[in-house]
C-alpha cells in the first residue's frame, strides 16, 4: 500500500524557514517523480515544486529562489526547504507521487500545515 | 502560465442526476488534463488523467472528455459520496496549474 507521510510544518515568523519532509513507502520511490502542492486555507490548489527521477527540479514562480525541493532515495524521503517565508505561504503542503509522467498525481499525503505569522 | 477556468463555480444537483463540469484552458493543453476530487479535510483524489483515462479504482460513472482547450467531467448518476469540490489540472506546460474548482453540492 502506497503511503506518504508529511512532517515538519508549524508556526513560523515571516522571514523564517522550515524543512518539510515526506516519508514514502509501498512503492519504489526512486522510480517516480514527486511533487509538493499547497492549499491556502479555504482556497484552491497550487503546484509548488516537482522533482523527477533524474533529480531535475521545477518551481512555481511564487516560490522560486525561496524554496528548494530535494529527494533522498536511500531514505525514501522527499524534502521541501522553505525559506524567506511570507504570510501568503500559509497553507497545507501536500506531498504527492506521480503516476507515470511527472504531471499526474495518483497518491497524496494528508498534508502538513505551515502557518506564517508574527 | 496556462490559466484553467472551471464552470460553474457551484453546481447543485440531487443524487441520481447527471453532473457536467467544464474546464477551459487559456491555450491548448492537447489531452494533458486531469481531474481531481477533494472532500473536506481530505487530500485530493485523482479521477481522470490525460482527458479521458480513469485512474485506478475510479467508478465507471466518472468520465472525461475533450482536447485542446475545452474539457468536460461527467458523473452519469450522482451517488451521495460524490458531492465534493472538483479541480482540473494541466500538465502540458510548466508551471502545471489547477483550475479554481467547482463545488458540487446536494440540492
């Protein structure tokens, strides 16, 4: 059974940083592209970042230069380093696995909440 | 960036009725469009990918159609558990983008 378990969210002040983690199990982690998608409270979905099996990374313009996606295939874990946080980064951050192509998300974690507030 | 516009914003129907949800792209996305369902407090669930392919375990009452800029998600006969928010999403060009969502509510 595929499982994705996010952690690392919390309350952080504007300008602060966090590292989000996503522990994956139930599939060959190294063989699939992975992504982070966020959802601000009461709002829609925003694709934040993606990393393919070769390690190439992709970022939304809204987070480019502030967020860094990475993966450790030996630990079956996806990361998102979030820095220079702003109030508008407040959201539930979901980790998701791609089905074949990078842009189709067939499994999602339950999310971790990041709140940016002073 | 490709903008996806979903309509209607809210759809009020009764169980057993047919639901038709639309998604229009600001430029062609070929067939590279997916549909997700999200219930309150839950993560999204993949329903349809590449316009018309049902994801694993998705009931046959869900179907997708379209290509280019106009797409439709159809639920042939609504079950009580189908009421939720539905999002379309394109993977034609990075950044991948989602529509703003259609809320399907019980009438």
